């Protein structure tokens, strides 16, 4: 590995633990992501100086997260792995997986809790707080669904707008208010 690649792989390993994956998996993903060609498990193990079994377990986890794709090369029986080239696709996949693993179970628990009969004032208060949380998460998931349908170029433009979106919303609100005041 070049020093540049080594620094990236090392950083991704350290950040992985903060993102909910272990260091080894983070490093495997980083190496695959920056590789100009698909890598097999033996190449990954050699480059990272990991055991073959650690690499196999890491690849299984990355496949479960849908962050790497399995490829077969003509004339070679080994399995090769590559990461999507489009960073937006990686972001979408991570967001979908986190939603499936974290957000959906939370929504399910909140729905169940909100169907319960409140037996005390403390329960009524708790349900009201849960109702607010449920509404926010539902709104965010609806927004997420809308964002997921946008192509990468549009997403990039939207992100580049930053505070301009706030200004546009303010302008729209003022325009609606003027129109309402005239009627």
C-alpha cells in the first residue's frame, strides 16, 4: 500500500468503531473502496496483514450491509470484491441499512407503545413525548424516501445549496403570506 492509501485505510478503521462497525471491517472496506480493481480475500489479507478468517468475516459483514459486491473474473475461481464507485450510492446504501436496522425497529416499538392504554399520568406524559418522537421519525423517513429517489447529480446540487434552501423557504412563506393578506 502506498502511504496515501495506508493513511486512508487506517483512518477508516478508526472511524469504523464510531460508525458501529469494527476496525477490521472499516479497513477492509476502505481498501476495497480505493482499489482500482476488484480484490480477492487473499489479496486483502496480505495487504492489511490480517488473517484470512478475519477478512472472510469482514467481507460477510460488508456484504450483509450491501457495501461490497461479489465479482467473478473469467478463468479465476476465486471471489473478488468491489465497492460501488458512486459515493452517493454508498451513502444511500448505508442510510437504507441504518434505517432498516435502527429506525424501523424504533418506529415499531413506538407504535406499540402508543397503542397501549396509559395507566397513569406518567404514562400519558411519556406517550405524548413518544408521539412527538414518532411524528418526527415518520417525517424524516418520508423525507428520506423522497431524497432516495433523486439522482446523484440532483442530490449534489441540493447539498450544495446549503442555506440557500432556507432563504428559498423564507421567500416562499413571505410570498404566501402576501397572497393571503390580499384576499
